C-alpha cells in the first residue's frame, strides 16, 4: 500500500515511516493539512494516518476535509491523547481505526492488516457489481477446435503465476477478452486490470500515460499524475498492441519487466512496481526484431508464456456457436422478436472469411438484429460471401449509405466499421481512412466499437 503519514512531530513521522516500510509498504509524510491535502490531490493513496493534534490545527477537522474531498481513501487517526470521546468522534467523522501513541510495531501491523482486508473486500464488491451490471455477451472459454483448446489450457495453467503472458493473433480474435479471463483466474484478480493501448497516443503522451509524470515535466503538465503502472499496482497491466510501442519507450518497459522499477516523466525518484504484465499484438514480433523496430531483449522478456489465437475462419464450429450466442444476446437486448437466421443466412455466415474476426461478427450481427425487416435474419442482412464493397450489407437494404437521410456521425461510424472489417489490421485500416492510428483509436472508442 501507499500510505501518507500526517503529523507535525518529526520523530513520529520518521518512526512511522520506518515501521511502515518494514512491512513492505511505501510511505510519504506531510507536516500540516495544506501539504496533506495537496499530496492527496496530486497522487493516489491507499491509506492516510493522521494525527488528532496537528500542531495548531485540529486533526478532526482535517479528517472532515479529507473525507469530503477523498471519500474512498481510508483514514486511521493516531493520538497521544487517547480517550473514548476522541475515538467516538473520529469514527463518526469517518475514520476506520484509532492508533494510540506510542504504538508498537505489532499494533501498527494489525491496523495495516485490517485496512488491507477492508480494501480487498471493497474490491470484491465492486467486481461483483460490475459482473451484475455488465451488458455484454459472454464468450465461453470452450472450443471444438483443438488449437484453441490448447491455447486456453496453456493460458489458464499459467494464469495463477506471475509469469508474463504474450497473446498473438489477428485483430478481433478476442485477445483482450482472453487477457481479462487470465486476470480473473489469477492471484491478482482482487486488484485492477488496467489496459494501455500502445498505438493510441504519441510517444511522449504514451510514456506519461504508462509511467506518470511530475508537475512541470512538459508543457501542459500542471500537476503530478500517476500512470497506469501505479494504477495497476498489485494487479495486471495489459499492454494492447505491444508491437506498436515506440522504440524510445521500449528500454523503460524492459526495465519494468526485469527490475520492477520505473521513474515518472520528469522525475528522478525510482519507484517499485508490483504488477503482472500481459501483452498482445497482431504483428509478427520476430519480424519486427529483424527489421530493427522492436528490441530483441524485450521480445524475449515478453515471450515467457506465448500463445496464438487462431482467426475465426479457422474455427468453423466455433463460428456457428458465436453467431448463435450473439443473435440470442442482441435480440434480447433490443427486444426484437427474431427467430434467428434463415438457412440462406447460415450459408452466408459459414462461407464468409470474417477478416475482422469476432469483432466484425459482433458488429455485423448487432446491426442485422437492429435492421432486419423479417422474422429472421436473412442473407441480405449479412456480409457478402465474396467480400468486396458489400462487406457489411447490401446497399439496397442498408439505411446507412452515401446520400441517405442520416447524420454525418452515423455515416462516419458506418464507414469506419466497414473499413476496419475489411482490413487485415488497424494499421492498414488507418492508412485506408487517411488518419493516424491514435485518431482511429479515439473514433472507435467514441462510437463504441471496442
């Protein structure tokens, strides 16, 4: 945990920090309310230990301010003037515990253990709430394809270890879904799964996004910012499209993997990281190494547990299963009384190559459920078996076409869906659209394309 100790007495601050660090936690100090509230605003903390008598300031008033501005951060009060009245008032104001000075290492250890247990319980509750509220079709991790079964077996055997995992495969094959499944089956599941999309930002902003920065590190850095590495502390950091990681950042990621250390942009302070790394890419990393655009040592550090997700066209039985699962989900979600697919529609589904894989399949079926005019989805609602310009639907049956009575935003969304569906990967899709990959990432996020 990262703990902020707020006390006006230097000897108490230093002794508390030593005791906290002896328990393998990180600690910083503040001498007054102003410094404490500034640090709480600029950084993330797992716990505040606050003195009741903070010089001329009333610690209970400071507690009120912390609870008002940062209600999710637990606060423990410590005091040399312990009394029932103080304890009752502190608990009423939101403190979770009271530690009387002078305290023993055993007493501090017990308090920290209670705080950690409470944090784990809250995380579990949030996870359960997320599961209950999630509105997304569930992909079962079972397959009739031997290659896919082997992939799942390797991944889930390695899940409960700290080993770095590398997931290879074409765009849309479900790499991010599998990464989430690995996290949920791991010893890190009670902590966050944080995703970093490597092609989404410039190298300068990506480094800040990944590691954080300090105030004044660059133009626009008006305050300290924690990065995704810190946000994933104790959990999993998922690096999506790792093949797009700029060369300038690769040595820093290598150090994170080897030494579990990093610095924020503009800072000289070395910080420790406790994260599990999962990376994914649709690129051939060996070829990138040969071309000199990806570090060989980084490749070998990532390639501890490596698996390949086969494309959907190589999984015909799974294709049928997913197509049925998606139509069941979307007919229920949109309240459409459809009876599934016609025989001709099934022929289209099974004879189409699905270059966009699961992502394309989901988008096409969602759209077909919305726009289908009959009692079941017909072939005109689905991709042309020969691809080409009819890769989503035939123009005559689509409400989204050039000159139709639709907004520019809807037209743009439809065009991006079609181009991404036909493209081998997002790099090619961005080139076709005439935009950079960061812009494509933002637009896909805006339009909810995943």
